[in-house]
C-alpha cells in the first residue's frame, strides 16, 4: 500500500494585468523541464460580467523505484477579463486582467506501486528499509520536492512582477 506524506503547500496571489495563456504555457514548460508528467484534472470557466476560471493539474515524477513526487496545482481566478487593451511602455497591448491565486501542494509517495505489500518478505523488510537504509534518501527527496515547488512558485512570482 502506498505511503503518502503531504510535505507542504505554497500559495501566491496577484492582481493586475497578465497573459493567462503565457502563465499556462510557462507552467507546463517548467513542469516538463523538471521531468514531471502533467495531467489536467479540471478546467472550468464560468461566464458572467467577468469570467471565473479554475484549472487543476496533477504533476507526477518517479524519482526512483520507491518514491514518487506529486505536485497538485490549482489556478483560481474569481475575476478574469481576457483581452483588455492597455498602455505599457508607450505601446497599446492586449492583456488579461484578473486576480489569479495559485496553490501548489506537494506530496511524497513511498512504495507508489505497492510492490512491497504484494510480497510477504518485502512487507516485513519495509520498516527496516525505511528506518535504516532509506531515511537519508527520503530526507533528500523531501528537500528536493520543496526546492522544486519553490522554483515553480518563484517563476510565477517573477512573471507577475514583470507583467
């Protein structure tokens, strides 16, 4: 049975002009470059005076035969007004306006395929393995997923500062 540990969560908010398509493509490219497989779990757009948008992704990466990284990413915009004409540096450009909130939860899963539970000998050996052999590796993986989630969020912050 897989052992799932929630390592942490990061959140950023922005209010102003930006390009949703740029954010979407940038996020996907970042995750792919880090070695993640990305699945879009939800894409919901609600029309009204201003649009609301929710996108949920699950990005996974097998880091070894025992450990899986999962980033759960949620983009939520309570106000989204696409394609607004604005003045920027003396030029008229088209940009979206909104208040994106991006939440990134990051999880480590050990024995993600349940291999250790299927074999009675390995099942008995699992506690010994986790405590004496795998402990240092596990700490390194915890640090690595925190670093990768932080990099993902930092790239968004940099983009919003420039937008």
